[in-house]
């Protein structure tokens, strides 16, 4: 059974940085970070498959970095140069087949961690 637990969210000023962590019990084939603000659709942020291939959304490219430490069973999202429109609830997710942004194909989700960026 895959269990995902996020941590590391918080409040930061525009231009600041945060690192989100997602502790997993069993590593799925594909792991991803999504975010969702109130009233908005869930948006894919970054994903990584089991061989380390990763992809970032255009909105975060060059600012966010996804990484994984298999020794610690933890997925990370390093977020630099944060902007007010990055404010959202961030979710860690996993799936066993394929690796794309289609959130309904992800059966495993964490509880989310809030990121708030003030200008």
C-alpha cells in the first residue's frame, strides 16, 4: 500500500524559497507534485519516473526542481524565486503505470501542504 506524507509548506515572501518533502512507504513508478488553489483546477507542477526522468510545468521551469532520495524514501520539490501566484495547496501523488499530468490517473495522494507567498 502506497502512503504519501507531505511536509515543508509555509509562508514566505516573494522571491524566497521553500523545499517540500514527500515521504513514501513504497515508491510508485511515477511520482509527481500537483497544486490546487481555491476555485482553480488541479495543476501538475513536476513529475519523475522510476529511472529519474523528470519534467516541469512551463509555469515553474527554471525555478522549481524535483528530486528523490531513495535512501530516505523521500521525494522533494525545491521551489526558488517564489511568486504570489505560486500560492496553493501542494500535493504529492503517485501512479504505477505511465507518467503524465493527467491527475485522475494518479490513485495515490498525500494530504497536501499549504504554500503561501506574500508580495
